[in-house]
C-alpha cells in the first residue's frame, strides 16, 4: 500500500506540476469578477436589451414596514438601477401610480379590494401580477408572507438579468404564480468553532474564528442574500459533529448576531447540537432522553435561545453515528432522543432534524450478511409514527454516503407517519472536492424522480420528501453547502452551479437540469451564446465524466475513504469496519445485496422496486456492482464484459476530462480574462488527475483479475 501511494504521488507530481503551480499562483482577479456576487452580478444591460423593459413602472410602493419587506424594496431599487440605468422612485400607498407595488396579500387587498389573489397561494409562494390601480398600470409583487414578497422580487430581477421578456414585452399581461414544492429548504454548514470547515473546500468559516463568532459578519449577510435569491429559508451554521459549547449561554449571545444579519433576508438560523449536551456542558449526570431533568434542561435551553433569537429555526442532531453520543447509551431510541428536544422547541414553533445517518462503523467485514446500506432503514423504519410532528428525519439521497452514484434510499418509502427531508451534498466530498468539475443536479434529478412504487402506485421521491404522499405537515430539502471565505464561496467559480441548482430544485424539483444550468450560466457569465452553450454542455456532461474515470457501474467507493475522500484508494474500501465495501477479489466484483443470496438490502424497497434490482436481467448496468457480485467476465446489457467496461470507461473518462481544456479555450476573449485563466488552470489540473485515477484503478483491477485490456492499454497486449 505504501509503495502504491508513493508511486501515485510521483505520477501526480510529474503530470500535474505545471498546471497545479499555475492554479495556486494565480493572480487575484479584478474585484468585479471574483465570484463574490455569485449569480447576483446584475450587470448593466445593453441599450437594446434594456429597451425590452421600457414598460417596467418607474416608481415603487411598499406596503408594510418589516425588515424583509424593506430589504425587498432596497434590492429592487438597487439592482434595477444597475441593470437598466434608471432609478425607481419611492412613492407612498396613497399615490401608487405607475409603480411596482410590494406587499403581503392582506395589505394589497386593503389597497385594491377588487384584486382577487389565487386561493391556493402557499407560504413563501409569490404572485407577479400586472394590474390597473387607481387608473394607472402597475406591477404587483405579492405573497402571503414577507419572505414570499422578497422571493418575488428576486424572481423579477432574475428575469431581467437573464433577458427574459416580461410577457412578450407587454407588461400588462403578466400574471404568474410560483409556489415552493415543500416548506423546508435549508442548507447545512459543517463549520467548526475554530474556523475550520469539515469537508469545506472554499476557505475558512464565514461565521467562526478562534472559538468565537467573527466580529465582522458582512460575509454572513452576503451569504443570506445569496440563499434568499434562490428561495432557501434556513441555514444551520455549525458542524453536525457539534461542539457542545455552541449551546453555552455566552455563545448563544454571539450566535444571535448571525441571526441578526440573516433576518432581513428571511433566512432562519438553526444549530447542530450534541445530544450529550445536558451532561457534557449542562452539569447533569446524565443525558438520558427519558430523564425528566434532561427534558427540563432542553426546555430551559430552548427558552433561552428564543429569548435571544425569536425566529430561531431549530436543531439538527447527529447521534449514535461515527462515535457521536446517542440514545443507545441508555437503551433509548432515536424517537426518544428527537422527541425530548422537539417538545422543548414546540411552543416556539421550532423543529428538530434528526439525521438518519446512524450506522455501526465497526462492522465485521468477514460477515457477508453485514451491510452498512441497510442501517438507516433498519434503525428508523420500525419507529415510523413514534416521532413528534415537529421532528423531521433527514435522509441522505443514497444509503451509503454521497457517492458518485447510489440508488435512492429505501427509507424514503419506509416512513408513512413521519416527516422527511432529503439531504443532498452540495460540497463535493466524494465527487472531486470542487477541484474537478462535477455538476450534481442531474444526479439529484435521478434520485428525486425515482419511482418508489408505493402501494403499487407511481410515487417519485420528490413527493415523499415534500410530505405530499402521506399528508405530512412538513418536509423538504436540505443541502450540505459548506461555503467559505474564498471570494467565490466554494473554491471554484463553476462549483457555484451546484448551490444555485440545489436552491432551484428545492423550490421546484420538476425543473430540468438544462433549465437550471441555462439560468445559472446567463446570470453568472452574461448573454454570450457561445459562453452559455459551451459552459452548459460541459456542466451537463461533467457528472458522467467524473463517474467514468472514478467509479463506474455503481462501484462508487473507489475513493480513499480512510483518508482524504479524494484520491483513488480502492483498497481502503475493504478489510475495515466502515462498510463501504465492493467485495472485489480475483474472481469478481460488487456487493451482493439481493434477497435471495446477499445481504437482503433490496428487500427494504417496495415490491416493484425489488423486482427491478433483484434480477440481473432487470438491474441497470450503472448500479450493477452496487447490488450484485458478478464475475469480471459477466456481460453487461451493452454486451461488454464488466472488466472491459471498467477499462474503457476509465480511458474514455480521462480523455473527456482532457477535452474540457479545448472546449474551455474556445471561450478566450468571450469572458473576463481573470476567470478565463483561473478556470483553464482548473481544467488542466483535472485532466491530470483523471489520468492518475485511470491508471490507479486500471492497474488495481488488472492485478486482482489478471485479465488484460482487449485494447492493449492495461496488462498483456493482445496477440496479433
């Protein structure tokens, strides 16, 4: 193992030296194009493009005085001026002539009693409506909540920035209602109090440094603006591996300052908490969730938080997982643990996200029936209905851990009487860590659209997590974002497409990946057709490219799981208790998760899904090795053998990664030079890394199988 790692390191140095040095020594981009504005650049439109918005009203009227409504008006005035070169004048409700009117439905009805709003407008949904008010043409941006009005303003600004005509340039025809798919649209930040971010690749924390909240929270306020612009309504600011000190009264006073900069943008602050807090930092001799003293401790702690942060969102809990304290210490269940906290939050309207990422990382790898993939369902399905109504079970999209491809977790269909949220990882832990281009929206679309066939009926995952199928009171979407102090937030300008895409999918999971990337590219790089088409194509292809040179056929776990979760390290997935096994040996590869002969994991799905995965004839090739152990000579549906597909995939993937360089070079002169050179260096680096991956995996699989590549690239060349 040591010599193999050393060889890979030498290979990487030789292949990547120049590109990597170029990457790290890049000069600082001009301030306007650092990426700090994300997709909110709002550049001035050309005179021709601006003419399309000549009928946009010249005034604005605000109905209400809340901080969020004031933010909405300020955002509209500032950004419209940047794009259109003219300022909206502020008028009062007594003179709403030719105005963009912003306000809640209740206040709008008082101004215009005859304007009938849509009856089914949900919380945070908005209505853009052209209306004649007091004899003048106006544009109304309204909602049932202040936050909905802000979302409507951002939607209007996005239309202008992308050059989307307002009802064919005739503003009087505008009548558009947009509704969020689910009430929960949150991001998790895995920030530590010392300023480091677990699985963060964009610099140190925007919230914490040296054990305290940052004195300057300008960046946190900017982040709240970015989140609000895509409809995200909550942010958990600290690591799920929570430090108990986050709940100290003195620290809550500091955290309240972050809530203050979130509040004008309608973003609720929440905290990850250590379940052992009543004992570890609270002075009790126990954290048993059924002990009345523990319940009282959580109640007092919740009361204290809400005194300082009245709009506090709630808690995220990771327990009994990867060494975290949990209810099993006292023989209690996750429901016991979640409910004691939920009841403390209930009077204040708070919620508990209890992560389903609960598994034994000391599994006996010799036992072929052991399977980490089964853990979430085994732990939580028996407790269905035992959780209080303000508890949400936070379920990773797949049953393992954010791999490049996994099936949808069966737990989504296993909770009928419990709220759910899907957890998606925006930060690219196992998918290139923002050093490789990997647009994740196509992956998430596959999971959200996967049909679970509940009770024999077509039921996509998106409807289960939104609470629509079993009529749950809440549910939705959580994204692990991990932005940092880097000017471009995530370490790579192109990686921001994943944060944008998460917000858009959380608002409407029926949006296509093509629609999302087109929006993001136009907002981030402007209206040049060559730029839009080139970047969109590269982003849409990138997940399959990354998958092909890392872990195809559902193998997934070929990354170094015991170390950096980045380099190739297939050996690290075997002979340890973490359970991310692929069971590769001299004869074959893949986990047997069948009901008939394997771990039985497939049996956790509804019957129609079991039929899809149990049979080799039905199982899709791209998940074959996740569900089945097969010989290397097994023929795929494509006709290729498994071993030849592995060889071909890695060589083709490395070539396609190299092709990104030429594709990007076509954009020289079409975007600012700073971003052009920065991203070019990243593609040069990725191309070299893809070669490292290709050679490492192909050499490893050849050593195991002894079967050479038919095309003579690996092992003994074919005879002629």
